[in-house]
C-alpha cells in the first residue's frame, strides 16, 4: 500500500490555505460593498421622512439636531441613524435650515467617499465632504 509523503501533504495543505486566503479577501470586499448599499438605502429613507417633516412644519430645520446628527426626536430618523451607525461606527452628518438640508455618511468599500442626499433630490456617492453647514447640498 502506497502512502503520501510528508512533502506531498504539505504542498496540498499550502495550496488549500492559499485558496482560502484569496477567498477571504474577496469576501471582505463584497461585505464592504453590501454595507455601502445598506448605508445608501438607509440615507435614502431620510428623504421620505424629510418630506413628512416639511409637510408638518413647513421647514426642513427639524431634520437635524444641534450636534449635526439626525434629530432623535423623530423615531424614523433615530432608526436610520442607528442603522448607519451600526455599519460605520459613526452617525451621519446632517445640516438643515428652513428650505434645505443635506445628510451624508462615509462609505466603507475601497475608494471610500461618502453617500450624500440633499433637498435638491441628489442621492449618490460623492468623493468630497461637500455637505456642510454653509452649502447644505451634496455638490461643490
């Protein structure tokens, strides 16, 4: 009965370990992409809540809290903020005034950037940090 040599077994184990490590890197990339999609979906929900707040208050200024995060007084905004925080470890940045708002969060996948929505209807990935207290929109 012929058996495998130690060298042959080590070669097979090394090849299997190499294949596993390549797959783990690929899986990590796809997990970040999935998290980015969840962040984008969550922030896109802010637009619906903002429309309801504007209908009730005739102003967007109540979307954001004083610390430039989503206003926790509205349960729907609190839920969105918690979901985004679960993925990024930080709350989305939020700026609002009576007639305009913008909300953005950093993305996790390679290349980074932010996902940003604003009162003009913009909702997409951006490369810079354009949503600020002065501009209240997602483009430079």
